[in-house]
């Protein structure tokens, strides 16, 4: 791997890690919930991250790097997804969706920051990839917010 490729690989791996966290968190949530609409939502959210993670990993390989295979820091993931897991256990759908909405906002913010703060380290192709992922993640965020709105109106 060229020295000039180290920073892009680091950036790609940060986004791989974020998508791995989503996969683990929403994958567990899909397995644990008995509410069909939530199961469908969580499955769709994991599908988005599977696509994003694969595309990011492919780019890391192209640069001669090694993509992260799992979440960078399991303790951080456990802390970040603890509210979601607790809400699932308590069947607290409102708290569950609020937690999901916060997690979605955080991953979108990571992509946004990457696009603005790391601009000099990104190729045009990577910028386009990140923008496309950002669009997918925004669509997921909207799904979570829409379901949250419906639940709030029902209460």
C-alpha cells in the first residue's frame, strides 16, 4: 500500500466500522423483536449497511489495505446500542425508535463530517460513493422518523 493511500484507507475503515455497528445493532434488534413492522424496518436498515460496508471494503482492497472485519471497539458499540437493547426488552417502542433515530442521525453526521473535514484526502470517486451512501442512510433515517411520528400520534 502506498503511503498516500493510508489516510483514505483509515477514512474508509471508519465508515466500515460505523456500518458494522449498524449491522450488529439492527441485526440483533431484528432477531429480538416480535413486532413485524420493526422486524422489517431493522432488516432494511441492516441491508443498507451490508451494501455500504461491502462497497467500502472493496475500495479498501483496491487501495491495498485491509478492511475492518468487525466493530473497532465492542465496548463502545455495547454502550451506544444499550438503550436500543433495553427498549426492546421492555417492549418500549417509543424509546426504541427514539434511540434508532439518534443512531441514524449519528451515522449521517459521521458521513457529513467525513465529506467536509476529509475532503483533501478523498478522491472524486470516494466522494460520490459517500454521497450515495449518505442518500441511502438519509432514506433509512426518514423511515425511522416516519414510524416514530406514527407512534407518537397513536399515543
